[in-house]
């Protein structure tokens, strides 16, 4: 093997967590950080039913401690509602962006809802009521109402009844032009039809907090196609994007981690590097 190739192999750590840390070594010593994180499938493994996918005490403390550092800001950008996220995370320290960021709450308690999300509420409520029969014990779909979006999970539906679920969704799509339907791996997401994504949520947080975040280095981790616009935004702003888990889709993320526990290791290492740096300062 050519010696230059050998040198290249030696310089690249095997472990993906080490690889990411190596790529931001200088950043971790000098820059303010904004760490944006998706919740389900990224910080917390998926469970059969959404209410079983819980944030444990260690994760709560890890994110809280990261956000207590003087030059680190942390935001959760999730499909879940802020009402739910408040029960999971330290809302006095973290930015919470619910419904893909259609609603955003800052650690200071400033609350922003996109006006078009408010306009879509009557349609979403009607849609929810028409989807509700699919949650009967015979069909067993799981329907989540996040206020400004809905999620219908069908992995819990017996195979013979699944066509019925897909048919119902197709029928409703035509009736509700204000609502966009996204087909995910085992669920449907329904949200207001508007140019909005998790990338818009990051842009909004940076805009809202201009003075504080102007030079903050962005890091974003997510696990699904809904996170791609956030990866894209972070890449455009010179930061790093991290896809978590084995989801199969075309991704623009710069780094990949196998699962939620690898992401937790990365965040723990960032915490300890920054604590050590602050202690020395
Ligand atoms: Mg997710």
C-alpha cells in the first residue's frame, strides 16, 4: 500500500463518534455551539406506542447540563407538540420546537406560532375526527393529535386491515387541500400545507435569537426524511449534520451514527470536553 494511503487510514478514527469529534476538535475549543436534536428515533428509541418512548432521567440531565454551559445552546426539534416536549425536557434551559417548529418556545419563555398553522387547525380537527375510527380495537391504528399536525401510525394494524387505513388516508387527502400528507415508513404525518420544514425551524430559532446565536456553530442530529431539510440548513451554515439509525433514504447528512446510544455517547463527550475547557478558563 502507498504510504500516503496508510497515513490517511491511520488519521481516520474507526469509531464514528471519534470521527465526528475529530472533525470539530477546533470548534469545540473556540466556538459557541447550537445543538439541534430530533426526539423520536434520534434521542429516544422508537417504541410500539409513542407514549412508551420515554426520555429517561440520564438523558434529561445530559441535555440540561449541556445547555447550562455558558456557550452551548440546545434545541429539540420534533413532530411532537410543545405541550408534550415540556413534559420531557428542561424547558427553562432548552429551545423547544414542536410540530416541526410550527411552534417554538425559547428558554426565556417566548412563544411563536406560525400563523398558517393556526389557520389549519379547523381542518386538522375535522381530519382527526374522521381518522378516529381507525383506532378501534379491531383496526388498532395509533392516532396522535399534536395540535398543529397529526400522526397516524399503522405498524400496529393487523396486515388484513392495512389496506383500509391506506384507502381512508387517500380519501381524506382529497377532502383537505390545506393539509399536506407525508407517507413515512410506518406512519402518515398530516401537517399544514405550507413551505415549512425542520430547516425552517432552525432558521427561525437563529433569527429569533440573532444576538446570541449569530456565530454559533450548528450541529443537528435526526433519524428520518423529515430531518433532511435540517441537515441541509446546517450544511449550508458550515455546521455538521448527523443521521442516526438505519433508516433507508437518500441523505445529505455528513455523518452517520448507528443508534440513539451512539448519539448519547457523542453528546456526553461534547459535554465533558466543554466542561473541561470551561474549568481551565
Ligand atoms: Mg425522528
